[in-house]
């Protein structure tokens, strides 16, 4: 059985009721209820594209339990191509919400009551913030055994361990007894083929782990758990030439980007402070001192970057294609010998 549902979350300035569209698929056999949501930030629509693809797939049907698919959670922000609500509040810092609070608090409370409270598990799809891109990664509080089980089953190369900020959707859902993970991947305002494919594959992998779908789980050749990440920031103002791309496995001391003047004179070079994976990076080459350039996830102790690179090189699969696809948003060049000495 499948059903389309629309529930009211607010009212517009013109007195129109604002409703969130939901598609539910139920099996005859009882089982887990899993939500798959996107566009909690209204400009993060890669997940919206992934959920649309799942809805349009008539063979995507649970053997047991129910799948609750929500292409856009933050409908007011989505309609404005914006990350935030009209009052500039972040819906993803407003959970579990309040029925008598701000616009964000009220929407959060309704979403919590209508979706989270009815589900046993959750998958929330995100992208990087504006002017950034993320290599696909899964985030969750791995101290929760059910969250760990979902995160590992999703099938991303990178798992970022953490509880999440106070008021975040996935953190508060977990506290309410609904183990939830998020996927981060790609850029805002885009539906990118590789990110959509990664999200669809991951959702199906989790549902197979929960014995809600038939078929074999698809996994990359390796998976690393990241406990620490760090944004590497520009030391000087200028125009960046990038030397790495999203998803690259890099070694301590490896050049990340060279900062030049507008006339091409080299000013400084940024280097990796530890063996790491490029989780995310800016897509804006013009920077001032202190602006973020690369988000590096520190590899676990004993993990050899060369071995991980070799594993991916041997498989001309989704991960390599996604890395190249995301790199199309930035110009990546080899560092010059002179710049390497900066």
C-alpha cells in the first residue's frame, strides 16, 4: 500500500496553509517504520532528488514495515531557495521544538510529533553549506549501537562519529528513541548524479540491513571512522589554486592549496597537518585570512593513506566517479616546485 499525505506545519504571510508532502509505503507484514527526509535546510536539495527517485521507483517497496519519505522538510525555506526560515532561524537547531515558541520551534515540534514520534529509525539527507561541497559521508553518534549499525550499513567510505549540535534533528531524534543518521554530500541548489546515486544506494543498504528489502548490500572496498576533523583556513588573502579534491586520501605535509595574488604571484601554501581524507572544501577560490579552505577528517591511527588510495584505484566504482564529479566545481592542479617550499 502507498499513500500521499500532506500535513500542515505553518501559515504563510498571505494566510495560506503551509503543508509538507509525504509519501508512505507500507508492507502487509509488520516491521520497522523508517523515515527518509531531505531539505531540512531549504537549499540542500540533493536529498530531495534522491527521494524523488525512490518514490518514482515502483519496485522500491518494503517487504515488512513502512517507509516514510519526505522530500522537503523545510518547505518555507525551500520555496525561497534559502537555508533558513523567513525569520532567519535555523530549523536544524530548533528541535524538538515547542508548540508555543518561534516559527522554527513550532515547525520543529510539528515535524517531531508527526514524523519522528511515529518512526523507529531515521535517515536525513544533507549537503554542504553554501560555497562548499562535501564528499559523501555518514554522521551519527556511534555510541548508540543502532546508530552504528545503520551508519556502517549505509555504505559510505567515511563515517563521522559525533552526537551533533544541540537542537539538531538527528541528535534530538536519537534522544527521543529514534536512532537517526545523516548523509552529507555535494553542494546546495544542485541535484548531482553521483550524490543522488550514493544516497539511493545508502538508503537501500540500511533497509536491507533492517530486513525490509531483498538484495545484497553494496559497499565500498574500505570504510573509516573519523573521530576528529578540522577546517584548514587561509593564512593570507588571495586567489587559491587547489591541489586536492573532495574524497582524496592525503598524507601529512601534502600540499592542499596555493594562495596567489591576482597576478599569479605565489604568497603561501597550505599543507595537511595529519594523514586525512578531504571531507569537504570551499568552491570559492577568493579568500581572506581565516576563511575555510579544506575540511580534513583525521585518519584513524595505523591507517595507511597509500593503502586506501590503492584500494579505491583498483575499483573504478561509484566513489571514484563521485570524487571526479565534485572536482568539476574547482580547478585542481599540481603544486609547483617553488610553491612547495612556501
